[in-house]
C-alpha cells in the first residue's frame, strides 16, 4: 500500500520522499510546506544518517503512559491483601520514576539533536556564504583579467605603431641613397672612377650624385651613393634594372674569373628592412611569384592580377602564409 503524507494527502514516492516521526510514526513529505522545516534543516537531515526527526506534536507533548487500569468484564476483582497494596504502590512509584527518567533522556536527546541540526544548518549557511564570496571574487578577477588583457593589447598596438613609425623615419633618411655591391675592395681602385664608369654604362649623368663613399654592411663592403633628389634615385634604379652590369665593365680585373661577376645596384635599406625582405622571400617563395621592395616598402603578389600585399613585420609574413590558395 502506498504511504501518503498526512498533511497534503499525496503519495510519498521516490521523487517526493518523506519523513517519519520516530515517536508516532507519522509520515509527511520532506519539503517545507509539509514538514515545517527550512531547506537547510531538510538538507542536514538528508546528509546525516544519525539524525532522527520528531513531528511537532510529539516534540511538544512529552510521552506519558496512563496508570489507570480497567480490567475486562469477565474478570472478577479480588480484594487485595495489605501486602499487595504495598507492592502496588511501590510499582507505581517505580514506573513513575522510570517514566520521568525516560522523559529526561528523550528531552536531552532531542535537545542534542536540535543542537546538532542547528550546528549543521549554520555550517551549511557558512559554506553557502563562502561560495557566494568566492563567486564574487572570481567574477571580479575575471573582469580585471579582461581589462588587463585589453590594456596589454592596446599597449602592444601602440608600441607596434611607434616602432613602425621609427623604422619609417629611419628608412626615410635613406630615401635618396643607392647602394652598389659586388665590387671587391681594392686599395688602388678609385671610387670616383668606378662611379663615372657606372654612370656611362647606364647612360646616366655622373653629376646626379652628390657624394659617394665606401661603407660596410656586415662582412660586405659596398659603395653608397647619395643622390641629389628622389627622382634621380628612381632613374638610376630603373636604368640598373634594364641594363645588367658586370665587374669587368666597371673596373680593370686582373683575375679573368671574376670579371663576369654581376654588379648589383639597389636602393639603400635599413638592416631591419633587409632582413625582413630576406625572410619574406624565404617563407613565401613557393607560393608567391613576386616579392620585392620599393621605396622602403616590401610587397608580395601571387600573380600579375592578384591582390597586392604589404609586409611590415614578421607577423605579416606568417599571416600571409596562412592565406589559403
């Protein structure tokens, strides 16, 4: 037979479990409306196996047993003797004493149970309060981390912009300079004669050059030409692109093996741009047909009609490399 709650008269099931009074055996649902307990007290009863529940009626009414005995009708009452009267009084006193002791014990146990339930309830409340505090702190830390991440990203972007501006300024100082490489350093060689011969072979005016001097780039030594204008620099670079020069055409070579070595004329670049151009060619040469530098800017293009890509940093190279074919 299905047990029912004495309060709501609904069945007690697995989904709606019940509480049984340890004294009278009354059944109620284990929820606030039927049991008259708080959520914390219900949680404590469910969590602790040694806690027992007493209904309000039993808790407020101490257990008493009637001392008045009524015999059955078919039994004849006999007059007890004096000794029996004395024994009956002693038994009543003994039972009364036991009853009082039992009441004290039950009351004490009930008080201990209530204290235990209150203790567990307080602990549960402390845990719930701590959880709420931790949640607030975690949320606060997440917000701070989000702000710091955004601020760090902003500073990185600012720093990159400053670095890019400084590199552009450094490259602008070389805007009128041209480099000639591939000529060995010979003490008897006259740099002015080299410049004059180069200008003649390119069909250009020697007077376009303001200054010319040897300069070292790493282990190599090159001739650096400072042109009068940017347009003059572009004119020299265009001519050098159309006319290929060899070492034997510029200087007198005692060693015939090096006379056919090619002479390179290119715009002057900062060490950073030179290194970036080299890395771009190494990383993108298998997928991009054109990789070049013009006016201090590095570009890449897959085909003649494809999109022109501007490379400013190594991260740009990696991003371009990830672009699907």
